[in-house]
C-alpha cells in the first residue's frame, strides 16, 4: 500500500463515513484507540498497514478492493484537484471540502457497484 499521508487521511475518513459512525465507534470496531483514529483522520499520524487493514475490515470491505479501487479513486481525485488549483481562477478558498465530498461520493459509488456485484442472484 504505497499511499501518502493525504491519501490515507481521506481513506480513513471515508471508511468511517461508510460505516456511518463516530470516531469512538469506528475505533472500537477496528480495535484501536479513538485518539489514534483522530490523528489519522487529520493527517497528524499515519496508520500502519495493519491498522488500515483493521479499519477496512471494520468498514466491511476487503483490502484488495481498497487497494485496487478506492485508493486509485482518491489519488485521481487529488490529482485533478491539484491541476485545478494550478489554474489561477479555478478554485476559491474553502473549495477543498467540496473536493473531499466528491472523492467520498465517487468512492461510495464504487462501493455500491462492488456490493451489487457480490449479491447472490439466487437470493
């Protein structure tokens, strides 16, 4: 998992949003301390691969899915944002929250597609 701090920060925030819980609940589900989760979400700490795996599992996803789809979506969205920010009039201060919302929306769409693909047609 060759991700940088911002990729992981966004991933951790997304995983918690996907689980629809607060930091204490997510931390408990992943078996980590809530203060550590807070540091990961703010980018003040970088979770180890083992911690990311725990968070991914707590969100009900698999690590290959996250590595193969979610992190590339996050990277692509951040790269697009960087290109947009390079244009003088493209972004106004405060627009980064909108970009994070867009990353989250894209990732939720990816998760929904994955879950649909996993449904048993016999049920």
